């Protein structure tokens, strides 16, 4: 983005009722163009929001961070440069570069790194924070020649690396990737010494733009994709199994097919981190199953579900996989080596992300791996990630075990031995709760979404409550599957958000949650901020069973009414706190 384009973006008018996103830019230099670019990139990431950027005082990063703790900001962007760790590592201070000063500079850098780490961790408890460690080159301070790494420079860089490792391990802090920044902003073109000396702004325009773009994306923190559907021949492995035979497909260096092995390795890693992996292939099913038994296959067969193998259109396979997973196409990536098949799937499922597997281009294949990391990357792994595939398989087992013949739904629910656990601790760091709110559509009270910043602000209200429900039965655990958020007012509660994963349908979990909510808060009445959406039919059906008709707008429900109209709940319901 050029500076003139950033300025034009800031002039675009939004509707007066658009929500406001306030971001505190904390740095020790004059924010100047970095503030402009950050504002413009945030408007791209948050197109429905007004964006306000506030900056602190020149030369006082630590003080700016201290003031940011009490500032009325949704998020903080903290940019640390070498002169913030010691002024002598900049070009605007003349504190001495003599060899006798080096040890003192090193000690001061480590002390400042500890201080800044403490401040950043305090801020992260109440708001989103994006951090960039030093991006500029060290000045020519050391006595060693510039082509040789000396002990002084290595020690300084070690202190920064230790700070980065510490901050990256803090739940509320997200670090800008130095590796990604190196790619989009070449290090030799970053420092503008003339601008630094004249105005206290050390960045070239191109570097300010690149850094601002990374920080804005970190603050936005887009939701990761949930599932990947892959082709097999010339994608998961080299060769067409029906032509060359099972024994001749390859994915290793010896057969010039390492890119396929790396792709398998990436899929195996994604599967272990909770991403759903499925196959859609025009192929012979027996040959495919035999191929999956080949020794040395990097992606285990048990990590793949479902496997759609036949000679029909791949869009049909994709449709069945989406149904089996019960997720929307917008949460899924489809990878194939055939541009025609990608186009056919895209035409049938416009919101799916379609990526071409490059057959004969190792560089492009490696880029595909990096793209997949971006699409599926997440801040941390959760218990739900570990059990997601097993819970979907368990849902299929439960469906197959559903009442037929002499059995009844009541008996089936009774024998399922369901256990519902409600956690009422307001933990804004629980990414699963926000993920459910922002990705659930069918059982969703009103379709309203939250940014990470607005979610933390909502939970900071002392009258607000949060209930996160987990479930398991004899078919296995489903993990955290429902979120209820609202406010208490005496013997009345207002439910602002209520979502439940479709994996938890047909178990009367929603009835159990509602009844326990009345009991927990001793409420006589609950008001629901309900709004019909094109996709929340299951929730409308649930409320119609309690009200006698489908609601069309926000409504209230009496406790006696909920008790009278709810069916029997065959659940063991308990409460717990986060471990």
C-alpha cells in the first residue's frame, strides 16, 4: 500500500452507527506514517468499524505501555526497536559506542527487556496486544568488522530472542513474525536514517506499510479454517494409482516426489492440531484403501474421514463431506492438482477455498504448505482440537445406533449416559468460547459476532456472566460445545448470546443448559436477545417448543414456563472451573 492510498482509505466515510475500534500504538519513536498505515490496514481488516489510533510520547516506550494499561483502547500495538532497549542503540543519542560502554549497554538491554515484558503481560490480561520486536539493523557499535558476528551483538540479539520467547508463550500476546516480515520487507531497505534524524521516524515508507499490515492482521486474528479436503492422485502422492499400480505411487526423494511427502506431512500435522482431513477422489475404492496401507505413508489412514472415492463429480463428494462434518463450505479448503476439478467444486460451493497442487513446481508446492499454515494456523491448541475427529466419528456411531425397530428415543437418550458440565468462570482467554460465537450459525441466538477486543470488553462488565458447556456420553466426549453469555439484574437475566455446536444436537443439551441457568442465578425470568437469521432454524424450533410459536423478535421466558415445557433431560449436569 502506498502512502497516498492509505490516506485515501482514511477519508472513506462509514455509517454513523458503525462500531468503534480504538487501538493504542505504543512505540518510542514518532509514530508518523506507521500510524497512518496501521489505521488504513485496520480499516481493511475491520471494514464495518470506525478506527481510531492513539499514540504516546516520543522516546518513552515504557511509559507509553504503562499509560496504555488504563487507556480506553480495545487493542494495543507495541513496536519495540533497539533504541527502546538502550538509547545508545539508536542514532539520535550520543551516549558512547566505545568498547568500554558495551557491557553496560548489554546489561541495560536485558533490564529493559525484563521491564517491557512485565508491562506487556499486564496489558494482555485485559485487551488484545500485538507486539513487534526490533526490526531495524543494529548500529555499528561493536569493534568487530561488520561481516563478523561478535559477542556484543550476539548478546543483544539473544536478549531480544529471550523476550520474544517469553511473550510468545503468554496467552494474550501475539508476536509479529520476523521471518514473514523479512519476506515482505527486505532488511536492507527498512531504515531511513535521514527521516530518523530529521523527524524521529526511522522507517522507510515500504517498511512502515509492511509492519503495519502484519500488526493489523494480528489484531484481527481471523478464524482458522476447520477442514481440508484433498485429492489423491498426483496430489497426496505422485502417480495415478489405477494406471501405475499401488506399488508404484511415490512421495519421496528417491522418486522425485518429495513435495507429495511434505504435503502429507503437513496434513498429518494439521490433523494432529484438530483440522479435519477428508478425501475426494475419482478412483477405485479398493485400490485407494490398499494404497493407504502402504508402508511409509506419512498421513495415517485413521486421520482421514470421510474418504469419498467414486467416479462421480467431486462437488458431490465435497457436499457429502461437508454434511458429515456439519460445517460450512467457507470453513473448508479443497486441494487438487486439476484446475478443472477445482473450478467444478468452486462453482458448486462458491465459498470454499480452492487451492491448486502444483505437479511439477517444487517452489510453488512449498508455497502451498506456507499458505496452508496461514489458513489453518491458531494461537494455541485446545482439548477440543484433540478430540474433534473422534467426536465426529462418534456422532456417526450415535446416528447409526439411533432408535429403530423396538427402541425408543427416550430410551436411547437415557442409555447414552450423557454428562453436561457448565463452567461459569469468565475467562476471556478461552479462545474456544469466542470461536463458537463467531463460527456457529444453526443454533445461534441472533447471529451477532464479536471481535477479540469487544469480547474482552463485554466480559469485563461485572454484571456479565459466561457459561461454557462441555459434553460427553458413552459414545465419547464432544468437548466444549455451547456458550451462553448475558447479564444479571436481580432475579432477571438477559441472554445476549447463545450458541451450540451442531455436533451436540438431539441430546437435549439446550434444555439442560436453560434449566441450570435459571437455577444458577435464582432467576424468575430470562430475556433473550433473539433475532431470526437465515440459518438459525434449529434454535427457532427449540424456542417454539417452549413458547408455543416461533419467535420473531426478542422475548422473555418465565422459569415456570421453561420447567413445564421442557422435556425430560437425561443428563448428569454439574459445574466446574477452569483447571
